[in-house]
């Protein structure tokens, strides 16, 4: 009798452990599927916008080219996503592409379209609120809150290689060497200080920039009516290595 009770007890334990594991596996699968579905929704929206727009000037063409790069990257990321976090990174990449679409539409004088969920690290990075122009390493680098022939390169704001980059329009993508190399070169702090010191829309100094101002999560920055909802993953550099060439990874020479 005692032996039967032991066997029954062991059988019950095995049953409940197996049931618990199946439940956990099912939950993880459902969570991943939901994250992938959200990412694909953003990717499909981005793809539709890219195919329906054609740039009319340098600023809009560059923004559409950047949006197309994000579309390709997001598609690759979602195909390789095996966890909810990886799927959310793909979604963030697609959302970043949608910001470039808004920028292109703005540059062409069109309605920018519906609001887009806030990117991770975007709010803490700040934004360009006035025109600035500085001489740096033998060339002029300009920043502006609006597109122009002198500032055709847009960035939606966020984190690149662990440091914040304010949203705005620039004469050149001065953040791209860090995006390509995964680390900022010598002189980045000086460039940041020269370009943004005292600017109202950038609420931190060059030292804070070097230390990676903000944690990138922008806690509390969530739109209640966001079509795609919020994300917890910090994906300021989720786009990953850029294929663009011609950069000196050690500094800012293009």
C-alpha cells in the first residue's frame, strides 16, 4: 500500500511539473507571436509608405533612403527574432523608419501624417530648436529644426552607441561613424559641445552626452492612443551596422 502511495505521489508531481512547463512554453510562444505581429504591422505600414512616396528634393530623398534602409533592416530583424525582445527591436527599427517618412513628407510640404509612438531614448535626447553652424575639423557642420538645402539629413532623436543624439536636421550625419563602428570617436564630445551648448531643446551638457545622458528608456513617455503601444527595450542603436562606406571609424572624417 505504501509503495502504491509513493508511486501515486511521484506520478502527481510529474504530471503537475509537466503541465507547468507546457503552460510556460505556451505563454512564451504567445508572447513572441504577439510581439512579432506588432512588429510586422509597423513594418508593413513602413513599406507601404516607402512605395507610395517619391522625393522631390535632397532632404526628402535622403529621408526616404533612410526609411528604406530601416525597412530592410527591420525585415531582417523580424525574420531572425527568436525572443520578444528581438521582435520589439525590429518594431523599433520600423518605427524609426516611419519617423523618416514623416520627415520626408514634411520636407515636401505634405501633411506629416498620424503620430508615431515615441522611440526609446528619443525624449531624453532632446531636439534641435534653433539653427546652429560650427566649424569642426576643417568643415562646417550645421543643425536646424527644419529641412533645407544646407541641412538635408534628418535624425528622429534617440541613442547611438550609448549616447543621445537630438532630433533635427543636419548638414551631415555626424552620428554615423558611431553607428557604423559601434563606438564614438575622439572629438565627439567637442563636436557635441560646439553644436548644442546652451540650446533650449537639448537639456544636458557635453559631459552628460559623453556619459550617455538618460538611460534610454524614457520612462513614462508613452502615448495612450499609440497604435503600436510602448516598448521596454532600449533600441536606440537597434538599426545596427550601417552599410554606408567612406567613414573613418576613429573620428569624424567622411
